[in-house]
C-alpha cells in the first residue's frame, strides 16, 4: 500500500527511464553501420523494448492502484454523488485509502452522514417552529419582529387582529405601531426603549394603549428583547404583545372601590388624628405615662393612615386623569434645598444626612411646584430608609439639553435583581428589613413616575448590589435655560 507522494515519485522515475530508452533507440539508429553494429543495435533495441514494456506495465499498475478500481465504476459513483444520491450502494474498493476510489468512498460516507444530520436538523427545526407557533397561538399573543434601520416590521395575524384588522388591512411598517400609540403613552414608551438601547439592556417591558380600527384604544402588555452585534449595537427588536384590557378593567373597578373607601375614611381619620394630636399636646390635661405613650402611638398610626389614604387618592386621580398639574417656573436649587430641609428630621431618625452638591444658583424648570416637591420627598425618604446608619445621600442636578436631570444617590444594598422589573409597580415593596420596619403601601415610586411623566419628564434608576442606587428624573427647563 503506497501513498500518493510515493506513487508520484515512481511515475516520475519511470517517465525519465522511458525517455532514456527512447534516446537510446534514436542513438542506435544514428549509429547504424556494420554487421557488428547491427548486432549491438538489435540487442540494444531488444533491451530498450523490454525496459519500455516493463515501464508501461508498472505505470499501468501504479495508475490502477491510484484509482483503486476501473473507470466505469468511478463514473457511476460520481454520477450518484452529483445527483445528491449519497446513499447509493458503492462497489468501490477501499483497500488503499489513498486511492481516488478510496477517497471517493470516504467522501461518500461523510456526505451521507452530513445528509442524515441535515435531515435531522430540518426535522428538529420544523418541530421547533410548530412548537413555537402552537405556544404563541395558545397564549393568544401577537408577535412582532423589526430589524434596526429598516422600515419593514413583521406583525403576526394575531397582532393585527387585536387591533381589529385583517392580515391585508394593516401595512407591515413601523408607522403601523408608532402611529397608533396613545398620545399620553407615546413619550414614555419610546423613552423606555431608548433607555434600554443606551444603557445596554437587552429586555424591556411596558404597558400602553394602541388605537384599534374602530378608534377605541386597547391596553396591551409589550415584552421584547434587543439583539446586538459584537460591539453592542442593536440589530433587531423582537417581542410579543398581550391583550390586557380585561385586567385593566378589573384594575379600574378596584381603583374606583378604593377611591370610594378612601374618601369615606379621610374625613373621620383627619378628625381622629386632630383629636389625638390635641390630647398628645396636653390640651386635655396631663395624662398618665402609659396612657400618654398609647396616645402618641395612636397619633403616629393615625398619621400613617392619613398618608396612606392620601397616596391612594393621588393614585386614583392619576389613574383617572383627574390630577391637574399647574405648570409654573420653579427655581430648581431652591426647591431642592426646601425638600432637603423638609426631610432632614426624617433622615436623622435613620442616622443619615443629605449632601447637596454645589450647583449654579440660576436654573429654572417648568413644573408643578407641589408635585415636584412630592416626587423629591418620596425619593429622598426612600434613599434615607435604604442607607446604612451613618451614611450620606448625595443630591445633585445637571443640565441635559432641554431638561434638568435630578439625581439622588444612596449607598445602600442596591435593588434586588428579582424586584427591578416591578420597581415602579403599584403596592410593591422589596423584601428588605428596613422597608418592613417603616411600613408604607408601596405606592410612592408608582405615583412619582406618573407625576414625572405628566410633567413631560422621565424617571429611572441605576443600581449595583452592595454599592447603592441612584434614582434620577428629568423636568423640562425654561426655554431660555436650555443648553
């Protein structure tokens, strides 16, 4: 058994010998002369003829060895492979793995395995697509898929059906989605997506309203992910959309019930708190120590109940659109100082202090002063609650084009990963000892978010476990203050 390199060397050697024999015969003819010379010539020609015969026979053997079979079999098998018939029976001998027939047999075997693997992959892909289609159909969700930089978007038939359209009635373009966003939701939805892109997040989720064919609006839950290239640039957006109109109806009924109860509670609670406050101040005379302690506790708890009722009423106003903001020109440095002064005593109860960074004194924003102060108070009190004793909370602002960005930074334990997706939800609180000790309804951040959005701003956070959290929000600058 020989390899192709050895065969090539032998062929070269035999070729050179055959040439030498040919030259010898030519020389014999040239030297043709006497009888003695004729005898020598005959002997030489005979020797050359035998040598040529031997060379030709060896060349045939070597070539046959390189082929590994006859030409007819080779043509048949090549025809099978050319037609994609990798499973055709082969009579090719494989005694010499270096022969053309041997290599062809090995190639056939590899192609056969690859063909089997390809068929298995196709079956698996088909099953996966069917499974995905059945899952989407069973969930009754709509699917959308968009490549960055392209106007075309894939909307599944169910996605279009949610809005009351047949497959052919709604174009597969970006405007079919953006153009149907509710005006009150569009800014926040687009800002959320942009934040995911700039902050290198891969997933997003939000609730908003889309206009249907009949002009009414449908509440949907949109969950998507961003596919990026190796440099982190977004390439593709893909997600699913769920009809949550029934859930929103239940929520509205719940809010109406809570609102009714809250209004019925507010008046008697205010009266009870006022009476307890007077008793605690000694207006009714001096009380025994134990009674006084109980009155102080009752006074404190009545105040917590009033604050809870007020938060619920604020939530109800925001949800129903009844909260009207009074836009005014507000000095940002002054209102920051005011909010810090109002919350200093609260922070001191946790052994925490606020530090306001030195900023330019002239910065005017357009906002509702009362509601802006409410947002600041909520974020400052949260930062104090989640800071370690002896810690500090940094307060600062910076100018970003047409908006001012206010940042409140603590050095607490950070927001748990499992809680981040619902940080701005209603009645939600992280499982944290400090939060449980201080109580609260879990409405503060949700209310703050809705107020900021109504003031044409954005709100968000950046958090690192064991390092702390920075909450930020933006408010529009007075036009001549924009940079």
